[in-house]
C-alpha cells in the first residue's frame, strides 16, 4: 500500500505563522493544474505498482479550487494508479470556502474526508493569525459538511500563542466536542524563520511564544480529549476509535508515498525527494516533460533516525525489533540511551516497544534527538 499527496500552492492570503510554499496570486492557476495533471502521468511508475490506499490534497489551500478542478486531478490519479476501492481521499479546506453549493459539488467527487483549518473560534485570534475566515464561518462550515453526509472530518486548532487564554482554549475544544467532530489535530504555535510572525517578534511588535503556556495547554488538551473518549494516537493527533487519519498514519509508519506539485516530497523506502518550491520553475520543467527535484539517498542511520522520530510520536511507539531489521546492533545503542528516560518515566518499555509516557510527550522532540544514531 502507498499514498499520494498533491500540493496546491495557492492561498487567498498569507497566515502570519505559515512557512509552507504557496502563492497569493492565482494568475497561473490554470497552468499549474495542467502541470499537476502532467506530473501525475510522469510519475506513474514511481511507486512500482503499489496499490494507493490514501490520497491527500494539501497546500496551500486546496479548497480554493472548484470541485471540477479537484475531480480533474483525482481522475488522472485513478487513470494512472491502482486505487483501493475504499481509499481515504482527504481535502484540506478553509471554512470560508465551504459554502453549501461548494460542498454539494464536492460530494459528487471521490473526496470522502475533510481536514478543516479552524485554528480558533475567536475572531480576534483569527485576525491576529491573518486567517481568511471568521469564527461563525468555522462553525457553519463543519455543520454544512456534516449535513451533506460527510462523517470523516478532522479539524485543526492552534494553541500556545499570546492571545489564547486558558478559558478560550477550553471553549475552542468544547466547540469541536459539541459539533461531534471525530478527529482533532492540535499544534503548538512555533515561530518559523522568514515568516511574518518571526519578523514581528524580532521587531518587538509581538511577544515571543511562552513554552510554559504551551505545555500547560497541551496537558489540558490531553485531559479534555481523554474525557471525551479520544485516542491520543500521535503527539498532535486525537481521534475517536476508528477515525485515525490513514494517510498521516502511513507517514509515521514509513509507508511509501508520492508527492505531486511544487515543494511536494516523495519517499520510496530508499530515497527521499522533493520538488522545487517555486511555481515558475516547476511549470518550466513540466513543460519539458521533466520534474525539477532534489534527491537524498538515505543511509542506514538516516532510515533509523527517521523511524525513531516518527514512531516515538505515536501511541504504538518504537519497535526495537524493527530497528534490528534495519541494523543489528542499533537497538542496543538506542536502549542504552533510553535507559535514563525510562528511569525518569518519560519512556515506558513494554518488551520490544518504547513509548512516551504522558510526561515524556512534553519532551518528544528532545527525546527523539537524544536517541538518534
């Protein structure tokens, strides 16, 4: 099994915290869609006949496309790959794009899962982030998607930023619980270089993020989702039983995937490659039936370190037997370093599995880095 990711590099406006590749100009949208269509054909052999289990349209903001444009891309995938009958097909969407007619039109496409970028139910917070939607649009977008018969929905929230009081954080979570959204992705706001937020902070126009606030709101998130019966199956992801993201779970389990579009990444088990993060350069290469990308051949240590980083973030944890398959002696080295974290009760060892404890989840990236070979 494998997955396909399609990067749609367009947004109505730039969120202050975002460092993904996108353009706010739609001038070359038609040409870009044709190029994506062509790249799908050019890459039809990349996965060597693997059955496609998941398709994910991300960005950028894929919901700026019309349903017929989304169908145009999906049809080409179905024409060039073997797609599983019950494949999970996710569309990332902003609430302001999801009016009833748009949702009705999307219902006629193979899309069967929505990832809705809520971020907050407070207008002042959305304005601070420079989001394009408002809180009432977020609420009604979820309701309209549900009314159209879509049950497989996930929503994104952000925490750990200066405007978010604990009371507002509780309200944001309560809203999603009341709306019966079965999956939640929640991210602590990080300040990425070269973003507007980074510039504001460097110029003292905004305060720096507060690590203590972020940790406290993460712990509250774990408490509240557990009360609602959600499974904390990955550091930033929570779902009711049976509603895990199949596409993202495959990333964390090192399943092969193909990335289509400017800046999209691909992984075939041995190498990783990423397309040029420039729309014009991407278009120029595709016009010559070529793909402009960079390839990295993963060493044995690279593959193990990637597995450590991804597996340790999941509820399944790090399987030392799998590490042994990659390198016979590496599991002993990892277990030796892990001993100090086991003693602190940051890591729990259950036979060949290492998983993060509740307290360990607060230090997930640090622990993984220490275990790297």
